[in-house]
């Protein structure tokens, strides 16, 4: 019997319904698989145990040709390719670097408070989402290198051929200036009176522990901040309300000088890092840094310099400094401090560089050839010093520091200093003139100082004469 039209229609409709159901089932299965795979990824990425064995990456000298460190004659002889990480109480961890050959010792950093090397927040920014974002971003994306002396109760060295136990001058841990969790261990000795690096290893501090410490430090849910901490995502254009960071008590006029034909200088870490400056022509004067062809070796995971991946600059934004302001301020915790603001003009736009919260009475007195002994202030809010002893870090955690440093446009919006290629500024008082303040702008990754500003400040702005640096 032939099918009626209605019967054929019903069959076609049934077949279409079956296809739709199959599609729905397939989509459901795919969704379940996707959720499961995401769950597995998250579990593997953030899963932790009380004791974990982690891989430590090591580079031989020929594998890291752009290494700017002053290397020891012993570099490459010792190996610590495995790290036993043990969680102690709260945010304290013990790092035990195991020997990778018979010459190497077992080196232990005992009961280290990792919260001091994990992003935290100054109290004054916690109620402002924009300031919170800026503070957390720069805290993660600035290097923090912490040193321990051999007589420290936190350091233990056992076994090996005896060289490490006898010759280690400083044992150091670093949270580098890249993705969350990227850490380093550095061991130094002394050769010919100079501090030299004989061992460096790179490892990932477990993100599950990082997440836990971050949430304890900040009171924030990690899920709302993980992306820009684990992957660079800059907060360009975020409004920075500097009034919440300090109160201006009094402003003073200052005589401002900037000489771009001044000869460039290299001191401190810039002496070794200048080899990683990339330029088509030689750099003799400060103005030479402001050419388009000047680039810097890029710092890339796990934490090494690569000249074949050059970093550009945007120095045209700060190529025309026009004036400076000097302010007496009161910090949110009531301390009297000082502030410098450098004002720039770029075509029809204005930019300001704030270096705020420093204490004039604690600045060293130096000549310009020794500028590297000045105080280095990294960009950010509540940012830790670049290098610091562990005891000093415990005494003054980063979130309790009064300094902040930002570049802003005329709408008070945050300017990406990474793209500009500025890491911070060095500040000191002239050795011969107690009222002459020197500032050197420090380039990306501190390869060079790219500007030198001089400011005559009124004598009454500081209560006591700073002591001359005797180091």
C-alpha cells in the first residue's frame, strides 16, 4: 500500500527529530568532554601536595650566550636539577635543592615565608579596583631577589666536595619579573674581591600554593585575577587616583635640569648588561637612546635574556621633559615623606612621572660615576626592592612600604612603562651639594640609565643632612 503524503511528512519529521536529538546528544557529550578536560587541566595545573619534587632547569654557558651575569670560574661545575619543596605552617616552605652530581651539596632554604614574595596589597588601595589592579600587576611583574647569608638560620649546606659549603658568599631566591610562579635560585662566591655567580637554576613554584598564598595575602579570589598574573595583560588606561596614595602638604618650586648631550655612564649591573643593548650606531650621549633603532634584549621564560627577541622602546613620550615638582607629602600611615613629579610634553600631550614616598634623609650622597649606589625605585605601588636581605624583607614587607612610582597621562591614566621601556628610577643627593637631587631613569630590564635629571630643592625641605655613602 503506497504511503500517503501525511505519512511521508511524519516520517521526514521523525527523521529530522532524530537528527536533532543526535546533534543534541553529540553536543552534550562534547560539552561533558570539554568540561572534563578543563577539569583535568585545572587539577593538574593547581594540584599540590605537602611535599613535591620539582624540576630545576639549568643552562650551560654555551646554551645561554646572552647571560649578563658576572660568572664564576666554577660556573657549570655544580648541579641541583631537583628541588624538594615542603609546605610548613601557613605560608612557610622549605626549599631543598638536591645534588645533581657527586661534587654538589644538598642546599636547603629552611622555613621561608613565601607570602613576602607573593603579590600583596597596601591598605590604601584595597577599596579601589583600579589601584588594586596596578599594584598587583607591577608587584608580580617586577623582579624580587632575596639574599641569605651563610650564617643565616634559614640556610643549611651538606655534603658534596665541600666547595659550596666553604665558598658560598650569598644564597638567593628570586621571584622573577615574568609569569606567576617563575622562580630562580642563585648561588654566589667571591673571586678577586667580586661577587660572582657559580650556579643558577630556574623552577616553577606550584601555582596551587601560589593561589593559596595570594588569596591569604590579598583577601581576593584568585579566579578574578589569575589571567594577568599568569599571562602578561597590561592595565593600560586604568585611572590612578594619586590622592588616595598620599596627601600633598606643601609644594616647592625647583630648578630642573636635563642635559641629553651628557655622556652616558655605566655602573653597577649596567656594566655587564650593556652588551645586551641593540643599536645600529654607537651610543655616546643620552639622546642616542631616543633613536628608533635602539632596542634591548628581552627577558623571556623561564627567566633568560634573548638578543634575538629585541624589546622596543617608546622614549619619544619622555623625550621632552619640561619641568619638575617637589612636594612634601603625608603617606596613608601618617609618615612625612617627599615626592618628585617630572612633567613631559610630547606634541600636544602631557605626561607625568611620579616618584613618591621616599625619605630625603635616607638618600645616599654620591658622585654621578657611582650612581648605582643610589636608591633604586621600581615602577608600581607597594613594590618590593629589586634586591634585599631576607631579614630586611621580614622587617618591612612590601605592602607596608610608602613608595610608589607611575607614569600617567593628562587624564591620570596609567601608561604602560613596560612598552615605554622604563623599569624605574635611581635617586641620590649630590656628594658636594646637599640640595642637589639626582635622578636617573632606568631602562627596561635595567640594561642602561637613559636620562639624567638634576633638581635643586630648598634646604628646608629635609630636616637632617643625609649621610655620605661609605660602602
